C-alpha cells in the first residue's frame, strides 16, 4: 500500500519511457499537461497533498496530470460543486491539486491555465470554475497568478463534523477528507 512518502514509481508511462537524461525540469514550460485517470490522481494526491490526501468517495468529473520526461510532477481533480445549491453542470470545482516538492516554480499557475483552456474546449456548458483555498495553509497565490477573483463576501466558517450548538450536522467519525479550517472561494468566469 502506498504511504504518504514518495515510495511509488513516478514514471508516467513506464512502457514507453524515453531516455532523456532524467534531470528535474528547471521551468514549468518543460511540463506537458494531459487528462489522466482517477487511480493516477489518487496515488499522487495521497503522496503530495498538504492537508487532504484522501479523496474518499469523491466523484471527479475530470483528472489531470503534469509530467516531464515521463515523470509526474502534479495532479488535479475537478468535480461538480460540492455545495448543492451551486449550479451543478455549469460550474466546475477544482477539488484537489497536489504538486511534488521537486516540481519547477510556477507549476501550479501554468497547470491551472492549461486545465482551464482544456475545460473550455471539453465542457462548453461550463461557465465558471471555482476552488476553495484553505486559509490556514495557503494564501491564494496560485489563484491570483492565474487571474481568478475571490468570491465577494465569501469566507466559510471553520467546520467540524460533530454537531455544535445552532448547527445541524451528522456525526461523521473518522472523516478526514474534508477541510475544517476557514476557506475562501475563488472564481474564474469562462
């Protein structure tokens, strides 16, 4: 079983690996982005995600990977918005985005830009992309660098799964695939 340590082989396509020196890319311009499968995403999200390595039963609509010289450096999962009151087909939510520690600088903003262009082509009905920043762990730099805007007056309160006063909630023992810190929603109109 894969642990959070990077013990798995990061080769993107081991049967077709070309000899290219194997050096770490020095620029995000060296990366190639493409849609990938759920299992590839799951393995690398588990290894790299800073706060939410498990995805539970989350249903992704599309998964992406970034690689250079057949070595994966980042993965992402997009789904319908988790908030049921948001438009479910016209909006896509960036649910998880995990990047290797040795990925080149600007990998995140370059990959977001590529994914948004791909979403425009593949999902013409989608008019807005959203994502939630964990305010305890991140500052939103990747969204600012990619042209996203913070949603007006939206910062969620800290969440917990056990019932609290004035907040109806089911107790979900051991649930670790959801953020509990305040979150800011970022949006990008397509």
